C-alpha cells in the first residue's frame, strides 16, 4: 500500500529514477499493474494537476512530473501488451494549422495522460482534415484543438464543420483552448467545450466522454 | 543622439514602438507564415512600419527579429539564414529612422525548454542567443531587447549571450507575467521580485515587462518592479485582452485609454513606455503625448 503512495510522491517530485525502481518493486511484490497505474501514477498526477490549478506549482514541476509519469508507464506497458494500457478513452489533440505554439497543447496532453486518457498528439500546425481523419481512423471520442495566435483560431471552425459535414458531430466531441479563444468562441463555432486551462480541459473531456 | 543609458539616468522618459505582428498582417502576413519571412522578401514593408512608428513619436524602434534565433527559425527550416534575417531587419529600421530614434534588436524566447524540463543544454542556449545577437550588433543596433521571456534561466543565458558580444551595448530584458490569485507569475513560475533581481544580476541595464497584460495590470507590475530594482524600468503593454467580434480578435484598449493610464506609469517612475500586441501607431502617438505633457 505504502509503495503506491511512494510512487505517487516520487512522481510529484519528478524523480524518474525513483519511479522506475518503485514501480518495479511494486510489480515484484505482486501489486496489480492497474493499481500501480491508477493509485500510483495517476493519483500522483491528480495531485500535480490540482496544485497546478491552484497556482501552488508552475510549468516546470508539471514537466518534471510528466517525465516521471512516462517513465513509470514505460515500465508498465509490457504488462498491458494484450489489452493495452486501460484508458478512459482516446483523444486526438494538436495545435491548429498555421500555429506552431505547443506549450499549452503539450500541457493538456500531459494532464490528459495523467488522468488516464489515451492521447494521440498530432503535434503543431495540424491541418483540419488531419484532425478528422485521424479521429475517425483511431476511433477517438474527442478532438482537442489549441491556438495561440488570433489569426489561427478560425482553423478550429473548419474542424467542427468537417465533422458536421460527415455526420460525426455529437459522435466525436470537440474542445478548444488557447489564449485568444473563449467559451463564447466555442459556442460561436459549434465546438462542444472550451477549456480555460489544462486541468479544466481534462474536466471537460471527462464530461464529454461520459455523455457519449 | 545622446546615449540611451545617460538619458535614462538623467530621468528622461522614452517612448518605444508598438506591435509588429498586427502591422505585418495588415500588409499581407498570412497565418502560419513566420513574421521573419518578411526580412527576406518584403524588406520595404519593415522600413515602412519603422517610419510609421517613428512619425508616431517613438524614441525606440524594434527590429522584426523576435523569432530570429536559429532554434525558433528551425521550425520553418530557416535556421541557416539567421545572419541575413537579422541583418536585413536592422538595416530596414536604420534606413527608416536615420539616427532619429534608437534601433532596438528584438530577441524573443527560443520556444524550447532547457534541461531538465526540455532538451536544451545551457551552452547551446547561450550559443543560440550569441549567434542572433551577434548578427544584430554587427548590423548596427543601438540596443538589445530580450523580451517576452517566461524562464529566468533562458533570459539569463540571452543576456549572457549579449554580453559575450558586447560589454557596452545597452541590454533591456522583459518578462511576461500572468495575473494569478497569488500575484503575478510567468508560466514558469517566476515572480516579479525574482525577475527584477535575476535580470539585474544577469547583467541587464533596463528591466521590466511586455505582453500578456493590458495597461492596468502593467501598472501593478511596474509598481513591483520599482520596488525590487534601481535599474530603469520598461513597460510594453498589450492593448488589453483580445475580445472576439465574430471570427476576429479585437484588442479593446483605445489609444486614449492607454494614454491616460500611462500617466500612472510615468508617476511610478517607469523609464520606457511602449506597446505590445494590439497596439498601433495611434496608440504610440497617444503615449507620446502623455509622456510629453508629463514634462510640463
């Protein structure tokens, strides 16, 4: 039991070496991999998310915790080979076409993975058709789009419209985020949600995936 | 022209120019195109923008080189053209101002994180800035402006890069803060006290803040900077937070509004006042008036 708590704490400290050792220890002590994931790694990321939301910590601590989380997941992955790592659902995310700013988008990917979602990160400067294509092919439940520039946010509208045209609106949900956009803009273009920060985005995506 | 730092030491308040990106968009910059591509293809446009800000009354005109470090340019496969991109921008502004204003070499973040958060080694960061700032100085800038920084370590390496190039060129360094319930912090968690002291220790001559906030928050930020440093303070405010009108983002703060608020910056003892995102030559003209009338 304490081992899981230790894993969570090591993750919060961003201690990659310690995470690896502790995860291996837990596994050889016959702790279920799913418990290591949920009650160790994800529990730790939940604390990180909460602290980040409350401005108790900032981006550096989150980036270090994420590195530790990925380290821990790497150890777990072979054990989930048959079924894949259990997830809350698949989310396709990216920074929209014309925009190369990805700090915010990366942070959302971290928080989503930390919450137990399977994230397909398409990177930056992602064309509208690619969001839709990948989401359909990979059976994603949500598309998340980020923009920093006021000039690129209209690209989000195109994704929403493409989904509509293919009759996929409602089936594949959309969420947007980034400095220039807002809940009003999400409504205006017909997106399902607006996340004002990375933690809020995860909360919305939980709701969106619970509905469908 | 008298030397910048002498004028600031004598208590002069100077006006810096306004936004570059929006001016370029009005002149054909497309979404997804790097602003620095104009330095290769439309140098005349840079000159024209420089002239506009000069005639609006700016004492300091910035070069279009915010993203002209090789790390940033590599996102557009332009990393081999650092020297040319920086040089062309400087020469354009020099032609526009013809010694009637200071030419300030803009130097923004690389967009990459240092180790352990990212992959960049400290030495590489210093080299990247030294390369860009070397090109700016060779082309004849009067000032280096390291701006929109969120990581104090990266800002420090940029200042060090500048100092390796020239021990005498004035270096301004600004960071961008978010207003949190616990005060002003950069995305990387740098507070104003830490920023003011850290930038000073790193060797900056002028410190302050640009971008991220409208002018009312900037007044609060300036107040704190003045508390923690004796160096001259620079403030370059956005014209507020963009609001949406249909598909277009519009910056709400008018030239008159910013000019009225700028008087508070002047009475706080801020040395350089200019604009960032959303500001136009009209904003700079209004700031010029505010600064001039404060002398009477």
